[in-house]
């Protein structure tokens, strides 16, 4: 291992995660009103959190707990990603990732390498229904408790028991399970981090139902800006709800869409069906379809007149309540251009002319993204269940979204040129299957990142899912994340076996990462020994999909413009000396590297050298 203080004395660059009182630094930067004479002001924090003895309803535009949620957004993460090769599929050649862990931590970790790099985010957060308890317990997080302790809302007695202040107890009652304030406090830091990850032309789609749709809209207006609201789509979920109490058949939920910058977003996508365009009369203007020449809008002076067939003498008027799409003045122009063609023969009740719409005149052959695109039965929940049944996983997951639903979103929000798609409530892994299938269809190279909490499956509540993971997958402690990974695995295999030649080059692999604790650095700057060394990706600080090259096995790797050194021997030393251009990032935790051994290489430019902790 390399001693941090000695490395600094030698003028080497240090990259590490230690901060001096990160909470106070964060409060000073983002909430200066909470710092008084260099110390944290408890009353100011209580006010910031919205805690008040007079507050009775617990929900308003400035919801209770908003300040604490903002503090969680800014708090430092003390975890890092470690690849689990045993759970990965084709890890050496894939650009896809599945990350197991709390998405709040994962999003913070991804921010260092994926800031403004994600093209599209799709999520299905908890709907906060009467049957829905949060499985992301933010109030048990270490950073959450640290904030509460620092501001005096949580203390510990001599026996180690946690004691909550009256203010905190009141706050918990307001923001408890299934409350609007609790749900908004949960969503705020995650959505703010999601915005950080989006490209300037990126978009986020959020599936939600009536329980929180109105609140989510207000929250997203604040985070993304009202001007960046794109649309609120409607998706038909089922044919009947059997609600005998009201006589209402409630069949839909919502899909909110926001942009990082709406001015840069174009949601045209997917090819229109052009098969009806033909050219049976060898029209020099090319293929055409017969179009309706009448419209509801217009006026009697310019849009209502007779069009006379010169061959048969038949005079046609617009249907009752309608007007021609052209005026008397433009009629001859349409005839000269071949857009209006008179029939030499026709029936008595048949219009005497054809109004052509030529393929070449279409402004685009791409489809518009209609807000009612998903009211078709093809996007209902039962379609998604059938898709899981095809993978022999039909009962393993409740309320999945259909692959066609996600593919349609992808078609309108991504191109095929290596764009990154993120789903940080991955669930059954539908997003990954949609990415792989769409890549097979259009030859694209989209990459996916899935994030799923390792939620323990309750045997009593979800026996089929529990038995599937326990018996078929052989997991001793069944988790939802096991289903996520298995679904992506089976979907990829099915695509390869049934998709034909176009699917053979599709990336159906994935690297599985799990969250582990970061090694610590003591207050004196010395290293606290640990067993988990940095991976080359940890050292390089590069996105997970960037290819990693091996120069010396288990010792020296290359990631774009960076040499990643995790071990030293003669071959590694020579390879480092032979490369005069790349930056050199060294694992400061490695047991096989000492500062002396590295300095003996006499690398001429120390600015290239970075020690990573």
C-alpha cells in the first residue's frame, strides 16, 4: 500500500473520497442559513425541514421533509461498485450493466462518470398505494442518521439506544409510510440526481398512477422546470377493474415525460407505415395514396364550391359541414402538379376526382409521439404477463410493463448510435429486454444500466416468486434482484435463438455490480487496511461500458487515455515506461505496490501520476 501523506510530500496527485465534516460543508454551501458562528443551528434546520408544532396537515407545496431530502441529495456516499463476475454474462465483451443496491447510492456513484451522459431514463417508482410500503428505507440510511445527529434531532444514550427528539417524532408521523410528504421526500433526491445524469437533449419517463401523479407533476416542475414538461401520456392497464362501489371502470395510469432542455428534444421516432403508397398509374411524382380532400375547418367563401370533372361533367361539393382543403385559386395549381386527377369513369355516388398525397411530399417518414399512443390493448398489463410467460417467468413478478411499451418509448427518445438508457427501479428488467430487441430490429447499439434494490422476497406475500428464485434459481435468500438478472438473461438467450441473423450481433451480456463499503482513511490521513482493492474501473473513473484493455494480467490495464496500475512487477514496470502519453492511475490500496517501488521507476513527469484511494 502507498502511504497517502508520503505520496503528497512527493508531489503526487491524490484522488480520494475523504472530506472534512462533509455535512457542515454541504450545509454551508447549499443551506448557509443553517450555520451560525461556524456551528449548525438546530432551529434553522428544523425550519428548513418544515417541522412546526402548528403544522397539522403535513402536506403543502413546500412539503414536510423537503430540506432533509435535499440534504440526502447532497450527502456523500461511502459505497462503491464491485463487479460480481459469477452473476455477470459475457462480462469481458458487454457494454450493459446491472447494479444491485439502493438507487440513491448508485445514482450518486454514477454521477462521477455519467454526468450529463444518459440519453433516456425510464422508471416505475413505488405508486404509494394502500398496499405499498416503501422498500427503500431512507430513514435507516447511515447518511440520513448522520444528518439527524449533526443537527441534534437524534441522540444516543449511554447504552447505545437511539433517542429521537419530539420534533423528529412529529416529523416521522407526518412523513410516515404512505404519506404524500414521505413519498415526495423519497423521490426528490433521486429525481435531482436523475436530472444530473441526463444529457442536455435527454428525457425522463416516469410511470405513475393517480395516488401521486399530481404531486409528482409539481415536484418534476420544480426539479426539471415547468418549461421542460413534455407530455403526460395515458396507458391503458386493463379491460375492467370491477369497481362495483362507484360503477366506474378505471383502466389507465400515466406516463410523465420531462426533458433536461425541451428545446433540444425531438420525439419523432419509428417509421410510419408506408406500404399503402403505390404508383399504379406511373405518376412522375412517385408513389401516392388517395387522400380525403375535405376538412372540417374552412369558410364558405373560399372552401365551398363545385369541382367539375371535364370528362364526365360531374360536379362535386364538399360533404355537409365540410370544406375543400384547397381554394378556388389553388385548384388549378393542384391539377397542374398532378395532385388532383380527374377520373374518366366513375360511379354515380363516387367522387369524380382523386386527391393524391405523394410520398415525396411528407415532411418526415417518422411517427409523431401521440399522448394517446398507449391506449391500445397491446400495452396492457396482460400483454406484459404473456411476455414473461414466454420466458417461463409468468408469475414471478406482479404488474410488469410490456416490452412493446418500453420499445415505443425508446423508439421516440433514442437513436441507434450507442446511447445509454437508465432504469433505476428495474423491477422485472423489461427495459433491458426492450433495449436488446430494438437493437436487433434497427441495428442499434444502445446500452442499458439497470439498478435494483436487493429486496428480500416475502414468502407469505409472494410465494410463487419466492419458490421460483429458491427452487429454480437455487438462491438461499430469494431477492427481487435475482428475478431482474434472470429475466435479462432469458430474454437475451431467447433473442439469440429465435431472432435470426439480425440478432446475432446484439449485445445481450451484462456486468453485474454490487455496492460495497469504501475503504476508510483515518483522520490523520493514514490508511485503514481492508481486503477489497480497487478495480481498474474504480481507478479510471470511467463509465462502466468503456472497454478495458489488459496489458499485464491482474496488474496493468488501459482504459481510453489512462493506465490503471493495480500491481507491480518487471513486466508492468517496463510497460509503464514504454507508454509516454497516457495518464497513470495507481491503486493506493494495492498490497503489491509501495511508494518506493514506484518512485524507483523515475517517471519524468509526475503530473501524469495519480494515486487513487
